[in-house]
C-alpha cells in the first residue's frame, strides 16, 4: 500500500549526499514502499535541504525493528549530549 | 504483420504542456507504423517516474498502443533521479489533484494530436496513480480507465497524508467511461471492503465497470522489482487490461 503518511521534521545539522556534505534543513519520515530495501514496506527517512535541490538528499530505508533500534540509539545519544552540556 | 506480433516500438522523452500550460517532461512509447492506434496515459506510482513504470509504457507500445507517462514530479525536481524527485514531491506536500487532472489532460491532448492516434485515449494508474486514474476518469472525457489497487478512493488516507487527498467516492456519478479495477485480496489500501463499497456505488450510478481481485495478492502485485510481485495475478491482470483496451480503444473514433 501507499500509506501517504509522512512526518516532517525540521533539522539543524549536516549530511553527506552524492555531491558531498551539505547543511540539512528537514527530514521526511514515512512508512511506505522502499526503492531499494528488499521488503514491501520500510521506514524511510529523507534528510533534505530543498533549497539546494532534489539531489541534496540522504536517504535511508529501514526495516521497522531497525528503525526502532536507531530511534532508541539517537535518543540515548541525545540524552548523553544533554547531560554533558548541563 | 501486426504490431502485436512484432512488438516493434520506439520510446523517448518528450515535453508536453501540462496543468496551467506548464511544460513538463513525459515518456512517450509508441508502436512503429502509421496506425491508427489507441492511446493511454500512464500515471506513475508514488515512487515516481521510474524505470519500472517506463517499462510498463513500453509494454503498451509493443502491444499496439501509444503510451505517454507525464512526470508528475517534474516541477519539484526537473532532471532529478526518480527517487530524489519523489522525495522532493513528498516533502513539498505531494501532487495536488487539480494539477494532476491538468497534467493528464495535457497528456491526452498530446496523444490525440499525434498523426498515428485514432483519437481514443484511456488512463491507467498504479497505487496512488490508480486513484489518480479514477480521478481523471471522473474529471475528463475518456474512452476507458484502469485503476490498479487505487487506495484513497473510498476511505480517506491516514492522518498526515500530504496535500488534499480527499476520498473520491462522491465523484462516481461523474465517471465518463468504462472502468477496469484490479485489486489484491490481501491489500489494505484499498481493502476488499472498500472495493465492495466502490462497486456498489458504481452499480447504483449505472456505470460500466468490471472489477477483478486476486487471492494471494496484495498491493503492487504488478511490480516486478518488488517482493509484492505476484506472477499469476500480474499475468492475468495484463490479459484483462489488453482485453479491456481491445474493446474500448481499438478501431476508429
């Protein structure tokens, strides 16, 4: 199915795309068809900076368990960053 | 020797006038020879104007139909890779329905202006394109329409869906042409219950339609590059499409 559902997140940071590093502005997060992952659906994240054009994109397609593990790891790292900055 | 026998065709990228007179990219596949041939607008799925959908366009041309697939994401991402363009379109909120209808109308006009066209034009779409094929057939005067697993016709898409994807059921009365619907019994978007509701609505409105739903198949069973591919459903589905097109697109207008 096409779920259509998309979460949009504003971001500050950098990503490395096909033409090198660029500043990230946002991410689209959605559960839908992958382009490459060998499954019918995947949790997809597009890290984007639309002002730089469609090639300014870092894409990942994750199986749901991996997406959950990654989310926990990101939260753990963010918590550590917050603790160290106190 | 018939075109169906030789499969001779040629395909290339062209520029067409879409919604609002915008120039957009499109992929044209046409049978060799003078025709006249029927034509179909191929509406790509949400992952975009990609290689696998271009293969579908070429299959129609090899079977004797002019096929034209507009790049629905051309405005957001001209010249981009299909997956980058799909991501850009998604981030921008998706393709508005009004713009889609304008782009399909432009593609229809392009086909009809070809010397080898017989003046008959259908639409066919897959996935979100299936919904857009139904939308086109209730907005434009077509000769036939095919909707392959079209979600979002009966039930609304889930919260968070981009742009104004409204359900289209109330547009059923405006269907301008015979409709072929192809579905998978295991699909969740649309579910078999939604398919039954649409069939009932079409019957009530006295519309010419035929639906086929395949056991063991879910969404995107035509897509040979994905695990969702179901060979038996896809082969029978192709046969149903060509039978349908033979009845509604062949001959002269």
